[in-house]
C-alpha cells in the first residue's frame, strides 16, 4: 500500500511536484510508475462491488499483523502459563481485551472476505487464462489463512481450542500414507500437549506470516502485471460502451472509504462482542458440550457427524476426509477442467457447480449453528 | 567414462546431470536433518500398570470419573448394579475425551455425538470402533484400575 501513495498524488491531480516527489523523481525516475498509474483502471459494471473484497482482506491482514505484534508483547506460549497470560491481557493490560478482541474478530472477517473474494473471482470466471497463477496464489493465501486461524485458535489454551485441535489434528492423522507423520509433526508427539502449543505458536507467529507474505507479494504482482480481470460480457462490449473507473484516485478512494467502514464494523464487533476466553484446557476433563471449531470449518464438522462409523469396510471418517479432499482439489484446479465456450455462450457448469457448493456450505454451516 | 561421453551424452548434458544430481544431494543433505529434527524424540513415559483410585464407598453408584492413567485419561464407571467398568477415555472417532452421561446411561462424546454403551461398544454416532477396555479390581475397599491383557 505504501507504494501506491506517491503514484497517486502527483500525476492525476497535475499539481506542481512537491519537493519530496522531485527529490525522488530525480533519483529514481518515477515517470514509468506515473504512466502505469494513469493507465490503470477498473471496469465499471453491476458487479464492481466484488472488486473491493481483495482489498478488504489485505486491510484485515495488516490489522492482524499489528494486533498480533501487540499481543506478542504479553502472550507466553507455554502450556503452564499460556491461558494465564491471555487472561492477564484481557483483565490487566490497558486495552488488552480490545486488542485481543480485534485480533480475533479481524481474523474471522479476514477469512470471510477472502472467501467472498474467492467466490466472486470464481463466478466472474477471473481464474481463466492468463490468470491461473493469481487464482492458485489466492487459494494458497486462503489455505494459509485457515492454518493461521487453526493454529491461533489453540494459543489461549482453553477447553474449546484444546478439543478442536485434537479433532483437527486427528483428521490430518487419518490421511492415508502421510497422516501419521503429519500428526506427529503438528502435535510434536502423539497427543496434544504443551509441545503442540509451542509448535502452533511458532507456526502462527513465524512460519505462516513468512509464507503468507511471499504468496501475497506474488498475488499482487500478478494483478499489477496483468491488470484487473474484465469479465467476458464486459470485454465483448464495444469500446465506447466500456465504462471504467480510474484506479487512481477514484477506485483507491472508494476502497479507502470501504476500509473505513470495515474498521468501524470491526470496532463495533470487538467492543460489543468481546472474544470469550472460556475455561483452561485440561487433558483429563471430558470434551465440553457444544464443542465446535471456527465457523469456516463448521460445515465439514457437521458433515462428519452424519457419516456413519463404517461404510463397507472403511472407516467413515476416512471417507469424509477423502470426499472433502477431492472436492477441495477439484475446486482448486478449476482452471484445468473449466471449458471456455464460444463468445455469447455462458459456461453454466461452472456457475451451477459454484452455486451448489456455496449452498452446501451455507446449509451445513447453518445446521451446525442451530444444532450447536 | 570417455566412451560414454562420446557416444551418449554431450558435455553439456553431462554437466547438467552433475549439477542436478549435486543440487539434489545437497537439498537432501539439508532436508533430512530438518525433517528428522521435526520428529520429536520419544520421551520415556513412566510405565503405569495400575492406578489406585480410592475407596469403593467413596465412589457414587451410577457415576463416572476420569482418572489419570500415566499420560492417558481413563474413564471409570460405577454402574447402577455396583459393578465397575473402565475404558480409555479417548473417542475412537476423532480422539475427543468421552464422558459418562447419567441421563443417557451411556458413554458420550460431545464432539460429534458419539455414544457407547457401558461395555464400551458403539451405540450410535460416528465412532468406528469400541472403546479400549481397562480392568478394575477391588482389593478390600480399594478400587484399582489396571491395563487389561487384551
């Protein structure tokens, strides 16, 4: 984002150069950037609203980094005192409850915006050639975000998180061939213990942020290099009918306005619905009633409840894992099985498959909420 | 060696093979210790063969409690007829800790609604296998849980 600011000020408004801009220009010759910024535009049509969600996710990621660093000042990632340190943040540290609540809410809103962003890209068929790699890096960002969520969920070391982690890692352990190794790798042993907490803490604050930034950089670079995707309907219009919004400053200002709204929503949620801490995890206590994972895993969690213990000779859970694994893989490689039809024909298979998946996810998420 | 180069491979191909092979070996030499490092050492667990859980008269009829059996949670139940049963308290479905539910008269897993009867057999829900059994013996007044042979 910082990169964009110098671009936006000078060229569009045509004001005389500020001394800083002149200083930079003399040394780095910004004319290429300026030209680039001038040409950049966003198609204006019925669905333009969806173009903002990637930016929203980016904003929330920045919020995560900032609040995450703040939490690190007081959080202690060991079994004995993790829970107490989070309680300390909530109860004693000035605005500690707020920072933690913002971190938790922002994490959830970030996943939500990525999911909305992904579905909009899917339905607008923006994953098609030449943007396959943008799609794949985007999927990687979603998966890393979910891994962020899963690992962060355990860090307060409370009951819900403890059992959610047991179940989540056990599911990974069921994966044929590599499952057992992955399970030990994640848990740092056979069971969910303090070793698991240490590992998740390391993943959450060091490994995942590093990988995330790499994919995020690629994702943004691809978009800058290729320009924003234009949907087929729009691209086929005559040049005169194509309405666009200049990226600088019009689109950016709108995005900033939306960011302001998102920050307000975030503040309201964080203040009025502070994130609960619950009870400390106890490996010798039974799983509490109403245990559930984060909402974005809920539909899978609910489906797992319905799969019987044995289907023929195979464990039901393995069938469930294979089902979701296969469905997820097909979703990811959509650029491969998508067929582009002649202009004027819409590929309804893509649209209906997407709607079907969306309906499936929404229905089972709602059932899980009601049942839970 | 020379013959091979003359007949089969050009100098460039040979060098490519050497480089690819070298880089692969180098990567392997780095990855192997890293992956081994991530596999935690087997900590020596204190072998527990039996646990004394107190007096039989202190154990309410038709109730259950989870005890620490070494590193593992074990659910001990005193049935309504006064008999004892003990199981590894880990659900065979996805590893959650199960509990005795008085109202159901069953062993229950809150994670995915798995239910077992008081013999540890699956009554309903997703668990694919019965709970692992532990044995209970009464010595005088003391209730002792120990690991069964099977």
